[in-house]
C-alpha cells in the first residue's frame, strides 16, 4: 500500500541549561494510508516527542528538530510556514491526547466548539453546522447528542469528552489521527469502547492512526505495525504479528515480561526491568539499554547498535541478536 507518512532519521533535541537531551535520536518509520501503527515504550522513551515532532508541536524555545525529514502525503512538513502548519494540524492530522481537556476549551459549550470548528473548515450556516455536529456525536455513540452539545466539557465524563474529540476528528476527516495514550486516563470498559471507535474510523474513512501507548495489550488489539522505542531510539520495528510471535530485542522481552497476565485483575506490573534508563544527555556512545540488559557484552558498552533487518520486515537494533546464532528469549544461545 501507499505511504502516507514517511519519517527519516528524525532527531529532536531539548536544549536546557543542564545540557542537550537527545529525546529522539535518529528515528525512521513509515505509515501507509489506513494503517494503524503503534509506538510503544516507557515514559521518557521519546514516543510522545516523536509524535509531537510530526506535527511540530514542541515546547517553544527548548525543543528543536535538529535533523531528518518528515513527508506527509507529498508535503515536506519541516518546510511548512505557520499558517500552513495550522491548516495541516486541523485538516490533515487530528490529535487525541490522554487528557481530552487539553483539546477542549473549558469556557465554551461542546456544541459551540464543534460548530465553530465546522465553520472554520466549511462555508455553512450555523444551523447546518449544528446538524453536522449532532450527526458526528451520534456516530461516536452519543445518543443524547442535543443535550451534550448544551454541556460544558467539565460536565462530561472523561470517556464522553474523548468521544467528543473523536467526533470532532470525524468532522475534519483527517488523513491521520495521532492518539497519544488516548485511553490511559479512562476506566477499562470505556477504554475498549474508545479503541473500538478508533478502529471503526479507520475502517469507515481509511484514516491512518499513530497510536502512542505504554500498553502492549493495546498494541495487540489495535495495530498493524509497531515500533518499540527506548531512550530516544528505535530498538525494534516490525509488524504487530512479528512482534507478538517472535519478539527479538531484549528490551521488548522485558516489556513483555512486565505485562499483566491475561485474566489477572490487577493492573500492577508483575516483573519490571531492573535499573533505570540512561541520562539522555549522555547517550550516543553505546547501546542505550546496556546498563540494564542481561545479555550485554563488551561491544554493547562501546558501540551503538544499528537498526538491522534481521528477517524480512523485522528491524532490530541489538549487537548480540545480530551475531551468528543470535539470542533466544530466556538466555540460551540458539546454536550452542
Ligand atoms: Fe543487550 Fe547488547 Fe543487545 Fe543492547 S546490544 S540490547 S546491551 S545484547
Ligand atoms: Mg507521553
């Protein structure tokens, strides 16, 4: 299928008085039309910074895209001026954040915000805009749409607000939605409903979705492809099926081992990866995972591993996995 978004060697650094933090350090990937891609990793891995870089929504002053390219449907995103950027964010790409309140204004009623959005995009009168807003709310399962339109965001639950945001996305018919932990703040049943709604959007409108999550369960449910990030770098990138059936990077194994077991009531992580991620000001001289990796050898501590295609469509950045024989999850070498 056809590429919608192509990101090449993206580097986004943060310049602080304490030094330069390499939040995203050479990340490449592609999303096709109608594809759902997941970026998974712990907090601080660079997944959110990657997604905000795509829409160039970085903290003014400190965050800076220092190199790389971002092509969206033939448009060079890094070359857009302020005005073009606003239209790109409104029409081509929609964003759904963990906290829906960041996308809604607290001082206007939901209906007003929706009709205003419609009227910035299309020449329609207020009444038609109202009808369109109501229809969009019905599409996301809000049956008492009229009443909800007359509410302020704070009068709605978190799940209801997230539906409103998705309804607003439907109205802009974007080519891609960036959803950054869209369900993390919601309770479990509502989580499933919101995820189903996003899947439905992909099916109906061929919307591509970039889904940022720390939850591999969400990845299995939603994604076609997935990139695992660690300390600003891609450690593994492949299809969801490959990652599920044949995960290859030691960090991915750690994430899998820390997933709650199926059927377990508790959201608590069972085992966690020992140690902490490196200081992002000091990375770039070794494998970023080497201080935590049970398989680390000398080369891991002195050479940065490159992302290599170990099997068709399956990219891994690990020295030892690329050695003859490679690693097997659990610690036994395949050919020994
Ligand atoms: Fe572990 Fe070395 Fe692979 Fe890094 S390169 S993940 S330290 S085995
Ligand atoms: Mg985040």
